[in-house]
């Protein structure tokens, strides 16, 4: 309430100023050439933008369906093939496989686990083989070289090859950096059957383990929830809004075959969005839920991996819309960077007396309100999605990195320069 009161007072004073100026356009022009006045206006806009940003985020999350819990594991469940495409995943593959195999199911025959090693150059296959030796439900295969008849990007070729060995009525695609809970498969299958979902996708809890993840991933999670509102994604009457979380996608096999599977999106490195769009285009049922207690994902373990991954996806997630990408980059800068920048400039202005005392104080108050509002709402958002709060005072740095990712992603995709994933070029 304090923030609203302060903003109201600032707007009141600003309005009085413009009324006093009246039709004196020369005076308005001189006023707008004053960088301190312009910065004050930008901070006012920033406060409004911060409020609207988190209003939209909280609305999306609070309307999101959650994967329903089970009082007990059902006596019967349909068969399922869990497919893990893996390229140089030695750090993840064992833990991922063991989490899948530890799932509580009516009987062992329900589950088949397929690891598709996509020509890894590390110990991924050897580690997967060691797990397979201990459980007959596991099949480890080496993906053959990609054919040149189609342009295959990302994990699409590995997933397509794995299908030759899949026998389940349902297909669950997960990434090697995912860890599923011991009731995840039973809950997902029960949810899919109950809602007759052709594609059920669970948004996982994001795990942050390094500095770059802590400053970037929470902002990205907010942006995705706003850009792909849960209500709109789950609305069959909105074919223009489709999303699936790549780390956890459960298909009814018949529906998957109907849309052409990963082969239908062979050239698309953001296959989760593309497959979700095909589901809606074919009038099939898409259900997108929060599964924070069902699966976790740690996407990147270094800044280099994070930069490569998000610059691969960001622009494509904006449907290769240059204007939308630039506007989103500017909005992130306005929301996350400007409050802290304004606060720093305000302190300097007060200490150095670079401007009139009252204006410097007003600027500092505006910036303080913006920073306070941003930090408070970030804490609320973090609590809602179960992400511990850390490095909030570095929101300006995270915002700057995300804005840079947006622009770099656009350049990479349109030029092909540096557009890679795991060192593999995605350019034609």
C-alpha cells in the first residue's frame, strides 16, 4: 500500500506540472529534454510494469491445474514406455534412470525404459548399460547417424529411433536432467486417463545449483508462465496458444502417431512447443499442469550451458517474432534493471547534488519504491512456485542477462552464427 500511495503522489505532482505547463509545448519539450525528468518518468512506468508483470504471473499460476495426488497406487494402469534421449549426459543418466525405475506401479510389466544414446562422446552409454544390467525393463540403444533426407535438430532423431522399440500404450519423454518422484508415473497415467489427455505435460520444479541459474532461471520461469498462460494453453478453443514442458511429456501412443511424432517436427529444436501445437491443430486434447512435486529439472550447470540453451530457444519461443522479442527484452530491462539503476543514480544525485535537492530526493524515492516492489513481488512469486529466494539484490544482473539472451537468440537464429546445442550446429 505504501508503494501505491507514493506512486499516486508522484503522478499527482507530475499531473499538476503538466497542467501548469498547459499548451506551452516549448516548455514540455524542454522538460522532456531534462534527463532527470525523463528518468523519473521511466521509473514511474517501471513501477506500473512491475505490478502488471507479477499480476499476470500470479494469475497464470493460480489458475494452473496441479497433477492430482493419489491416495494409493491403482491396481491396474496402462503400459508405458519412458524414453530418455541422451547426448553426453554422463553426469545425469544414472540418477535419472534409477528415479524412473524406482516408481511404484501395480506390477513391473507396466514399465519399459528406453535410453537412446545419441552418439555421446562421454561415458553416457556405459553408465546406462550398467543400470540396464540390473533391470530387464531397460533397453539401451545407440542412435545411428542422422539421415540427410531431413534436417534433424535437437533430440528429435533420437526420440524417433527409440520408438522402434517402444511397446507402451503411453509414451513418456523425459530429459536426462529430470528426476521424477516415485509416484510420478502412476499419477501422470491416472491424470491422463481421467481427463482423456492425448498429451499431458507437467511443468517441473526448477533446481538451481550455480550462480548463473539463480539469477536467470527464476526470471525465465516467470516469463514462460506469463507468455503461455495456463488457462489459455488448456483451452481447446485457443489453438493459437500451445505449450508443453519438454522435460515431461506423456503422449497417448495413438495420438502421438496421429500427429507424426518427432519426425513431424524434425527440424524444430524447440520440439515441445511444436508437438503441443500439432496436438491442438489435430483437435486432440492437450493438458498442461504444474507438477512441482512430481519432477525436478536442473537444466544448466554453467553459464556457458545456460547461455547456449536459452539463446537456442528464446527467439523460437517467441515464434520468431522480432518485434515481440525486442519488446520483451526491453520490458525485462524496464522491470528488472531500471529500478536498481535508478536507485544508484538517485544516490549519486543526492550525494553529489548534481540536481536540485527536491528532484534528487523524488528520484531516489521513486527508485526505492520500484526496488521494494520488485523484491517483494519476486519473493511472493518464488514462494508460489516453490523456488527458494536467493540473490534478489542481483535482480538487475539477471534482468540484463535475460535481455541479452533475447537479442542474442534473435541474431543467432536468423543468421545461424553460433546457433548450437551441446556444440552441435543447428544452422542449415
